[in-house]
C-alpha cells in the first residue's frame, strides 16, 4: 500500500524513446497524472545469442544503451524525479511495479516489429487482468501516422511514390516541450543500472580511426545536432558530401541517437527549418528530411509486412539462390574477402560499430550478389554490430538490396570496383582501414 492516496499515478515505460524533449508518451503521462513512475528495463532476451550465432545486441550498442539510460536518469533527476532501472522481462516487471505503486495507466511508445509487438500484446493481457489501462504512442517517426493520406495496407511499396504522396499533405507536427519537473512517488526504488558485463558484453577499446565517438544519451544527441547544423553548417552541404566515407561531417551521424530515441526526427526537421529561415535553404537542407522520410518509409513498411521481412523470400516471396555458408560469412565479417573496398568497410564496422551508408550498400550487395550468402545472415550480423541498429531500417534496407523487398526493381547490384573508383578514388579510405592496428 503506498501513501499516495487520491493521487493519480502513471507509469512511463521508456523503450526506444530515451529522451525528455518531444516525447509524447512522457508528455501525456505528465498531463494526466499527479505522479509518474519512469522505468527502463534491460530486456535480457535482447542480450542473448541469436539464430546465426551473433549476440543480438553487440558490445558497441550495449555500451551505447548503457550511456543512454545513464543520461536519461541524470536528466530526470535534474527535474526532481528518478528513473527506475531494471534488468529482466518487461512483461513480468512492469505489472509488478504497477501493483506496487497503484498505477492506473501505463504509457509506452509503440513498436512495430514482431518481437516488440508480441511483448506489447503480452503486457496488455497482463495489465488488463490487473485493471491497468495501457496507452501507446508513436514517438519514432517524422510523420504522424494518423495524418497520412492512406492506410498502411494501401501504402506504396516504392519509396518515390510514398514520398510524393506524403509531401502533398502536412503530416509533420510540431515538437512537444521538455517537462519542467517530474514528480515521482516517495517510495520509488531506483533499481540498479547493470554494467556491460551484466549484459553479457565486454569492455571495448576505442579505435582511433573511428569516424566519431558516439556517446549515448539525449545530451550528446542535442549537442551533435547543434554542432552539425549551427556549428559546422554541415547541413548546407549534406547533398554533396553524403556519400563520403571519412570523418565526422560527411553526414549527420545522428542515426544511433535516432534509433535509441535520444532525439526525435521532428526535432531534427524543425531545427533544419529554423536554419533554413536564418541562414540558407538549399537542396542539402531539404535532403536530410528526405532521408528521414526513408526512415519513416521503412518503419511503415515493417508495420505493413511485419513477419514477412524476416523470411528469406521477403514480402516479394521471391525464391533466392543463396547458401548459408558460414566460412564465406566470416570472411566477409573479418574483412578477408580479398575485395579491398569491401574489406575496408567491414573492418570499420567490426572495429567501431559504424559504417557509412555507401559502405552498407556495397558490403550488403557483395554478400548477397557476389558471395551468394543468405541475406538474413548479413542482416543478423548488422543487427548485432551496428551501434545505430534499427529493426525496420536494417531489415528493410537488406531486403531491398537483396531484391526481396516489394519495390519493382529486381536487385540492386553494386559493381565494387566502380564504387571504389568513384567514392574512394585516391584510396585513402582503403589505406586507413586495411592497415593493421
Ligand atoms: C544494409 C543496410 C542496413 C542499414 N541498417 C540501418 C540500421 O540498422 N539503422 C539505421 O539507422 N540505418 C540503417 N541503414 C541506413 C543508413 O545507412 C544509415 O541510417 C546511415 O548511414 C546513418 O548515418 P547518418 O546518421 O550519418 O545518416 P545521414 O546520411 O545523415 O541521414 C540522416 C538520417 O536519415 C536516416 N536514413 C538515411 N538513410 C537511410 C536509409 N537508407 N534507410 C533508413 N534511414 C535512413 C537515418 O536515420 C539517418 O540518421 C542501413 C542501410 C543499409 C544499406
């Protein structure tokens, strides 16, 4: 029994929305309750080994998420509140916390991929039995789903057609403010933040060649946005530089923070709109929003095709001539294919958890089209290794490159030599990532 009688108490379950600014879930909970219980759960299922022998969450992302959660806790504490951190199974932990704190409503951000929606369904079932209401919000996309000019089952399978349709309507809403205070129940238990070994991970050594150090959390995310937009004016030359391979500023490098939800796509968009008003509006400033629309496209695509994006034949149901040859797979992973451009990119990914968009397209195409290895194995390795792993963007891009997504083009073959000659003409990238360290 708590001593918060007659007070309305809501629980906010933070998932891939590890931020305070422009977070509708938190915003609604704050508006509808006297007290909130902010909770994060390290779901132990996400730290196990998956089908093809990779850790589902590799060390780079595990470390990044630990930092995100630490930063979220600090930010909540600065507003007078507390973040309860638990490790285990959310469907077990959250109903117990609701019972303890006499919570009437649990607020969470909605996920769209099969494993995550299964968790939501199970949670809903258990909360229903306990008489707790569950409210879900889409905090991930730039576009507001309810404002789209089509239902998702009628959504176009071609990005260009999707973009034309969404750009005709105004489906991007304004941002929600950061709360000024967060009041939690007096008897709230803060729990324990695990360390990397507690998540089956290992401490990492930073490779000095990394494009940049990704520090988890909303604080670092907002700082990176500020730096890229206002500090370096990188956004004004994005279109020309986005196929780069070296350094921090050839692209926004915001993906890891977007994937963990440390920053919202809307905040990025509206910051750029402000930049356009104050400094310059050009093709580059538009193009960052264009890329954020790709992100939305893949997320809505996941909602539409769901489990089909995890079958080797994909939504297109196209039979592929592919092997599950582990030797070839591991040569690719370890940068030992003999194709220098592929190997350099795979070294960067293995040693830093990041790879450019160009590199991802080339290495994915090489695995599928040249080595003829099952695309799901490559996607599972990226899932483990990428610091910015996002289920919809990863499986959507892989299916697209493998030619099993639902777009009309059959496959996306990249001629590696041509790519190297175009994007690494002087060999600087290959030189950097093929040398031993
Ligand atoms: C095989 C493959 C797997 C990928 N896996 C992921 C993944 O797991 N997580 C992820 O965030 N991105 C993924 N991408 C997309 C893209 O490569 C990264 O988002 C981008 O390289 C991140 O760097 P950036 O933030 O500097 O991007 P920028 O070029 O600055 O783009 C700005 C933002 O737009 C979004 N974006 C850009 N390109 C894409 C795209 N093709 N698909 C979806 N969103 C895009 C990202 O959120 C990115 O942060 C994948 C691409 C490929 C080809």
